[in-house]
C-alpha cells in the first residue's frame, strides 16, 4: 500500500528567489470580527462604552437647549444637564482609554472627534443663523470679492483685506466652481471643519517627537481641551493657522526622516525619537523638490492671507534653525518665508504697513501693554463676564506653567519643544493686536504646550487605578476652563432669525451711498455691500463723542444721520445682540440702547421702516412739513 504523500504549500515568490508578490491583507469574515469583539472583556468595554454613551447624552441635550435662557454666561446657562454629563463621561472615558495599551487607535481618534463635535458642533446645530459678527463680516468680503472679481474699490477701513486677500480669493474661487451664491451656506460649519482638519498637522508634529501613541493622542486631546481662544470661525486666521501647523509638521517630519539613525543619547525622554534631540549628527540631506515646492506653496498662501501668521512662521523657523543639525532642513523653508513676506509687505501690503509703521514702533517701546487684554468701556461689564475673563487668564497661565513643569520633569529640554513653546512670544514686543496678542501667542504655543502637558498625565503612574482618576480630574478642569471661555459670550455671538432679517432688509433696500448707523457693530450683515455704503459705529467714536451720546442721544443721532457728506439716506439699526454686547463688555452702560431707541421713537426725522421682536430699522427723512397732527415727512 502506497503511503500518502505530504505536500508542502508553495513558497512565496521572494523565498523562491523571484520578486516579491503583492501584499495581500487577509479579510476577516464578519463572524470572526464579532467573535473578536466578544473577547474584549469587561475592561475593554469599560473604555469603549463611554464614547457612544457621551454622544447619546449630547444628542439628547440638543433639543432640550433653551437659547432664550442665555444671559451673562451665554450657552453655559442654556445647555441642560445631559450635555454636561456627556462631557464628563467622554473625558473620563478618554482618561481610561489612555491606560489601555491594546485599545486600537481608532478609538482614541473617536474620542477626540467626539470632543470636537460636542464643543464645536453644538452652536452650529443649535443656531439657525451664522454665529459671530466677524464671520458675517468675512461673508460680506467674499461677496464683494466675487462681485468685483478681485480687489474691492472704496473699501475704506476694510481695505486691509485687499492687501491680504488669499483666504477670500480662495473662497470666491470655490463659489464659482460650485455655483454657490454665498459662503453663508457652509460658514456655519467652518469651526467644526477647521478643528477636525487640525488633527492631521497635530499628529504630524507629535509623531515626529515620539513613538508613544499615548503621548500623541494625549497631546491631541489636551490641545482641543485647552483651545479656548475661539479663532476657528470663518476667518483668514483659522485658515492660515491650519497651514502654519502643516508647515511646522512637515519640517519636523523631514528632520525625523533625515536624521541619522542611532541610539538616543543618555537623558532622552522615554519614547522620544532621535530626530528631536540636539545631537551633532546633521540631517542627511535636505528636501526633495516636490515636498519643498509644496511647502513654498503653503507658505505663499499664509503670506497672502494673514498679516500675523507669516511673522509667527518666521519666528518658529528661526528658532528651529538654531541647532546646527537642523539647518539643512529648516533654512530653505525659512529663506522662502522671509523672502515672500518681505516681497509681499513691500508691494501689495505696503499701504497698510506704511500707515501703521508708527504704531509698531510705539509698541516696541511698550511691550507690557501688548500683553494686556481687558474689559474697557464707559460702562461696567457684568460680573459673569469678569469671572469668565479671569477663568480665561487662569487657564492660559495654568497651561503654560504645566508645560514648563513638563520640560523640567520629563527631560524634554533637549528636544525642539522648548523652541516651539517660546517662539510666539517675541512678537509680543511688536504688536498689541488690539490687546489680544498674548492670547494669539498662546494659540501658537498651544500645540507644544499640549504635548508637554500630555507627557505629565498620559503615561500610567505607579498606581494606575488612582492615576486614571487623577488624570480625569485634570482633564475635566482644563476642559471646564475652555468651555467657559468658548461659550460665555454666546449671548452676543448668537443672532436670531429676526436680526438676520433686518440685515437682509438693509442689503435689499438701502441704496448705494446710504449710511448705516449702529450702536455697536454686532449686527449680522452690517458690512454687506460695504463698498457702496457708509458705516458708522457709535461705540467706535472718541470717548468725548460717546459721552455726548449718553447725555443727549437725540441730538447726536440727528447730527450723525444728517451728515451732509452722505449722499444717500441714513438708516439706524438697533438689535438684540447690541444690547447683549453693551451688557457683557461694558462698551456702553446696559440701558444705552433703550435710551437711544426711546430718543429715536420721538424724533420726527426718524421713521421706522422695519421692525420685529429683535430688531428695528429707522430711516432718516430730509425734512418735516407742517405741525402737530398735520405734520408729514419727506425724503
């Protein structure tokens, strides 16, 4: 009887001496995937279940939110208990997920995306109109660029956007390509999109510094949990900031790829990549043409879109070029950024640079004032806003102090992180940026600061169970400060449909040459067709003029709206959000708009032409004929 032959399976091509065959990834059947999920165990489900539970609580909270309850603390007063419980659940779940080394990274990514949705998608889902007056202004600029097919004439104080038009030209190009008539349709979701897109550059930066996924995702979470500044709305700053982080990430990644391999020197932090250490070994070569060309394109987009971000980029690249080992990679990018910024500022942006050069020189002599941002006005801000302002400042100081502590404790001083942390702050000497420069510097330092804080809390301590609780408490405290800063002014950032209707009325009925007068600029659509109209903001006048308005509103309104230099009719617009801005910021006493409206209602030269629950529009008439009950207006 012949014995059965045992045949071995054929060898793969590479083992037979031939070229390797294509990599084939085995496809697991659905049954095996379900079986694998069944072996996760209770501990595995304990770190997975909080994410869907938190999102469910968030979805339950949205229809229960009462926007009419917004007051001195904005959405903090309007959101119901399930929302806050959801934030607690998702934070505790993420803190526990950092402990689980076997948890797939997609779950960590899911937690981060869930946090972004709960914080940044909430206003987009709740508000029926676009949030924030500055976003409405940028909508108007895109509209003007689209109408003029380029530079906008008669832009007056908005001419600065003609000198840095990249963001607006890109949106105009998008509208032409898609056939849309306005950016208003997608601008409401811009904060969500901007934050989701930031995950890519942050991962690029953090993975260039460490191989430890807990540090990477811990840093990403902490970034979004401490990013309270709110520069994510439809604006050139958010666009340029995304490109800025992409450039920095590509530079760090190139340093990682080009640095000679070898053991990390003694004193390197656990998990650090050799790329980030200040060694004498230079990066092997510089850039290939394609990546360098992409970097220069991104830099050009930054230079043409925003005046501050190119200076920040130059500051970062200059400090990164200090270690000799980095120069082959960093100097070409730095040279391109400097050359493009100087060329742009000397040509296209020259009018703005020339007219504001004295302010820059003056700022250099008073760097302490550049770091000050406070509430100032003729009135007094409400206590809730004073509290929120102190929370903002406290969170900023806490984040920076924790980052410095991490540098000292976790031995990250020999990495580029100290350079990335301090790079924004020299610009405090050059420009007060409306008193906000310290917070702009914080925004640019935040990626490095968030990673450093992650090194303090992401790694499992000696007692992992109590460590998870401590980690969750720290993350919740940071997130609470961010939510306070991000949501506390929503009563003035939110516009009702009735207010938006007043803006549409002006856009459709105010002829070219008209004057639009407002108490504050917190009016949706106030800048629409700004190239055809005169816009007067009473809150932006000199202090003496504002005091005169408080003393005699009728006479100031009459003199303003009968200005002989205005060739068209004048309109006065009073809205709910202007009341909120006066109350929250103290720019005027809280009852100022009521006094102005009372004076307007008794003036024979002002006629209401549009009114609803949240807005009223008056038109100034040129003359009054007759007296008493027989009086009538003309013009």
